C-alpha cells in the first residue's frame, strides 16, 4: 500500500493539489461572472429567468443534490461500516420517487419563487410566510453546516493543516469564497456551476469505479473480500448491523434515519426552488426523471468507491486523517493515481460543495427577502432591486453562521452524510406535512399550517439538541474523540441520533389537529383555484408574471 499520510498529515504535493484546486475555482468564477450579466430582476436572480430546460435542470438538480454527503460522507460510511453505510444511498435515491409523484409538478404550477408561495395561496399570508421562511432558514443552516465541514476537511487534508485554529481558518476562508459566488452569480450562475459539477462528479466517480474494479480484476467478490480483510476487528462490513442493529436503540435509529431520508427530499427548499427555473410543468417532470437516473448511477459508483477505500486504504488510515471518515474518497484517489488523481478528485469534491452551498444560500436568502422582507415587512411595497439587495445581505449573514457551525462539526469529525440526514429530518418534519396538506386537503387551515411547521420544527431541533449528536456521544476507539458537536459535556436525554421517527408523525398530527380546532373556514374559491392550477397548470403563467 502507498504511504498515504506523511508526518504532517498531508497527502500528495500541496503545490499540485492547490494548482488543480485553483484551476477549478478560476473556471467557476469565470462562469459566475458571465452569468451575472443577465441578473436584471428578482426572477433572474432567484429562478434564472425560468428558461432552463428540463434536461439542463435535471443535471443541475443532480449537481445540487449530490452534495459532499453523497461523495465524501457516503464513501466514508461504506468504507468504515460497509453495508450500513450504503443505506444512506438507498434512502437518498428512493426519496426522489416521493418528490416526483407528489411534489415536483404541483409545486412548479403553484409557486413563484419559494415554498411559501404555495402555502400562502389560500391562507393568511403574513404568518404563513414567516413560518415558512423560518423553516427554510433552519433546513438550510443544517445542510450548510455539513457542506462547510466537508469543505474544511477536504482543504485541510490537501494542505496538511492540523490543529483546531488552522482548520477553523480554512473553513472561514472557504466559506467566504462560497458566499462570493452567490452574491455575484445568483441562480443562473449557480445552475451552470451545478451542471458542470454534476458532469465532473459522475465522470470522476466513473473513473475511480473502473480503476478500483481493475485493481481486483473486475471481480466484485474479490473487492468485497479485500474490504472485509481490513475492516475494524470483529466488524462484518458485508452484512447489516455494523452501525445500525447492534442494539435496540440503534435499530430504532435506523428506522428514524430511513424515514427522514425518504420523506426529506420532497421538503428540501433548495430542491423545490429548482422546479421554478423551468418554463413548463412537463419540464419539471423531465427534470426529476433525469435527476433520478443520474443520481442512481452515481450511487452505484459510490458503492464501489466506498468498498474500494475500505479495501485499499483501510478504516484505521481513514479515521486518522484530517476530516476523519470524510477523507475516504480523497485518500482512495491518492492510493490509485497519486497526486494528480487526488488533485482532480479533490477539485471535483470542492466544486460539489461549492454548487450545493450556492444553491442553499440562494434559497435561504430568497426566502427571507421574498417572504419576510417583501411580503411581511414591506407588504409588497418594495423599491426596485430592493428584494435582491436584501437577499444578498442575508446570504452574507447565513454564510457567517454556517461557517461557525461548520467549524464545530469539522472539529468533532462527524460524518457529513449523517449531518445532511439531520437536515432531511428537519425538512420532513417542518415542510413536507404542510406542503402535502396544502396541496391535497381542502380543510387545511392557517392554524393547522402554523402548528405543523412550528411544531415539527421545534420538536425536531429540540430533540437534536438533547441527543448524542450535540453532547454525550461515546468516544470513538479509533479516533479517541467523541462525535458530538460539543465535547466533554453530556446533557443528552433523547437516545436517537435522528429524531424523524418522533418529529415527522408529530408534525402531521399537529397539522390535522390545528385544522380541526381552527375557527377559520376554508376559502372554497381559493381551494378550487389552487386545485385547478396545481393539477392542470392553468393560471400558472399568470402567477409567474405577477
């Protein structure tokens, strides 16, 4: 085996790593500046002028969805835990069926820029928009936390940076660069970067997959056997139970995780916002079909990459590297192709993080500017370009908060696929019940929407705060550190790492109960108009031009 980590914990040649990394940054900067020329209105900044084709949008959705969790986190989870790590891929992919069948076309037909446009259509606008904006910001921050941690760990690995202060500086610099992209390019620039990133990511994963299989004579059984040979002592990475199933609590945790993953995608604000960039409902459906194919193919590659990292690098080497479990894919690239392949794969991984962060930041800032500033504070009386200006200011604030949280996550060494699963739990708890009730239940009321959003959000985040994710997780024998965000304290009382099993059903129940107890009477005319628009698209163009 190649000697992966030098004494200073760097891999490859830092100069070569940074050169390739810098080339990716320059190319994406050029694309962003070119795209910014067309950002003349809120529709251009938020929805790329609504002229992205279904195929292009499908590629962009894949670029938006295949985050650092998909490339770095899942590969690491498979390398260390085997079969149980691949469960993330299955959950992330199956979730798109929910989005395709229940959400994509209907949201495109009924909304203008944000999720709140749908919810406020037949309810009291100001309280519902405020609640939806708060929910969007919460989901985006959880997702951004994972991406920042992934970016910081990746760059720290390339530069050989060690120590909490140095890693914090790396996360800060990377975060500042990402915020700059969002301020300049808007949704159009983000879309192009996502399309290029998806192409590069799938191509890079394909190369690594073929290379790994070639190392074992294209014999998958030999690869799996090699992964088992280097597995943590006593751990069977070819069977269920290495991470979930050892205890009754971990079995419940797996059910909770699966529920969050399968239901979370249809409630992710940055995914929903991509449906508004296409001109027709047919393009929205085509977008999701393309995304499913591309994402499914990538996750098959991730299975080989993960087991390849386990077989050729080994869990002990992976967990000892900067970024811990998230370093599996870069370490495998260095083992296979040395410095050049490492630099290319790391550059692709960074482009992956960049594209996802840009989409998340635009979504969060658009939600605040469009739903809170323009609709609640200004009541529609917004000066020209005022909404976009507020969106850009919000992007800076959100970026700064996510940098701080990302530093905590990086230093705790938490798997970013797991962190993204928490964002899915928040989305499935606070957003999805309200969206489905709004689209499919005529008796859903404003009170029901508020109870569902706030109840699901508070329950989900509250349970996360008092879970082992934040404090009290046991020390990992291989790393010598707890995987909690806050070290050396324990105020946890909720046993599950993912709260979806409790918070998602609770949110559905609160939406139903709030509506049943509400004194508001549904507006039959608004109900009928929403139903016609959602299922036929009639009137959708009027809403777009509004």
